[in-house]
């Protein structure tokens, strides 16, 4: 089902949309047609909704999907753009009890994905923070926190595992009187090959970027399909991330592309990984065909891949029809995208507790 809507303020749209979700939907429920019709008044996109997202009752279409795909994808998403907060003290200065929480950030346009992750987990609240173009899925109740620890434990690959360990220590100590059976064990970093699960897909969902560079002037027109992944060199704990991006079996070696330092003389030095050859791009494409993206970045990847696939066929860039196709696909990517089709959420991973 497709909605064509006027080009008004997107932030206003989602503000009213989320208010309706909170006031009229029980925790974890998905949206129905009446809620989606509200978008007609506020959003500039065309929204295509032939998927589970418009049903009050979720239906999983891929019954063969197993838990590890969801767990690894969610772990990558959190390690790329999430936060595990553990209180330092039992009470605040005002005497209120402090509680741990886990936050997962989603861009404004990825609210449908945030809702589906929330639905699959069965806990958490989605909130919009002022001044930030994102929604946050926040888990802060004991049951949800313990469930998240069990999902993440053994699947993490970055220094954020130290925050998970702090959380496990907190839970084992703070909840030992309430739950005598609680004895969470700290599992080590995941050592599975990157192509063995969906972790990298979740990580790219958070921090990856697909782009196409075109040059049609001069004697020899050029097209470059690039994928970029940027990370701060140190996490909030001061742990260096170099081992995550470059050591044997990790991202740079897996994609056969070098890792470079970036913004070295700034307050936020970064590592930048960028594919610059067809071999690296084809490796990435094969991986994401097996472990797909699920946010709006899935749509950008599809446009990017369609251009990249032209190189498999030995196409002639000098042909006008090829240039027109590339220009059209590029014009629909990233911030230029105004049409969002969420049918791919039908294939989202299942989670069986």
C-alpha cells in the first residue's frame, strides 16, 4: 500500500506519530492502517507499506531464521550506535535509586525498524530526544536488561564489552538478594569469522555509508561505487578500536581494503575504512546479500548495488542509457531519498525466547 503525501516538516510528522504510538498502542504493538494514515498530514515521503509493519499481529515469513542472526545483528547495531550505561553510585545526589540502561539509536527515518526491533524484543521504550535527529530504544527495567545481557553476551567484538562486563557485575551484586539464581557469567569477545553471522550488518546499519561518485565531463567518464565506515579512534572508556577494524579476520582484512587514520589533529581522531576497488565492493555485496540491512540504508545499498552490478556485465559508460540509469539511481540515495518502501522488513530476523 502506498501513501502519497505533501512535503511538510518530517520532524513534525514523527513527533505526532510517536505521541499516537505511546498513547494508543500497548508496549511492543505494531502499527495499524489508521495510524499510518496520520502520516498523510505531516511527512514528505511516499511510504510503501506492504509488510508486517502495518499489522497489529506480527507475522514472521522466514520460519527457518534462527536466533543467532538476530542476536548478532542486534549486537552489531549496539556496538556501532548504542550505549550501555551503568551507574557509578547506588543513589543520586537527591537520594533516588540509580538504574542501568541500554540505549540504541535510530535515525528519524528508521522509526519503522526501531518499532520492529522493539516488537521482537518485547520490551523497551522509544523516545525522541530534543536537538538530535534520532529516536532511542531505551531498555531500563530489570527483566529487559537481563534479557539484553543474555542476547549480547558472547556476541560482542568491540571494547564496548567492558561496559557489558560492568553491567554484569552490577546485576550480580544489586539483584543477588532478589534473584538467588542470577549468576551471569562474562563471556569473551566473539571470535567467529565476520561472514559467519549478521554482526557486520548491524554495525554497518549504524555507521556505514554507501555513495557513488560520477564524473561525466572530459574525455573519459568515471563511476566509483564507494562504501565507507568511520569510527572514533577511542571509545568513551579510552579503549583503542584499532583491533576491531584491522586485525586478522576483522573488517579491513575481510573487505581487503586498508584502514586509515583521519582527523588526527582534532579532538576526535578517527579511523576510516573505505572500499576503493571492485573486489572489496563485491565481497561486501555478497555478505549483505546473505545478511541484509533492514533500515533505510537497505534502500541505499540496493541502489548502490544496482550501479555496481553494471560492472559485472562489462557495460559501456559511453552509452546514454547507462549514464541516465546511473544518474537516476544516484539521485535517489541517502539524503536525496524521498520514497521509502519497507517491504524488506517482512524478512526481519525472528527471536524465540
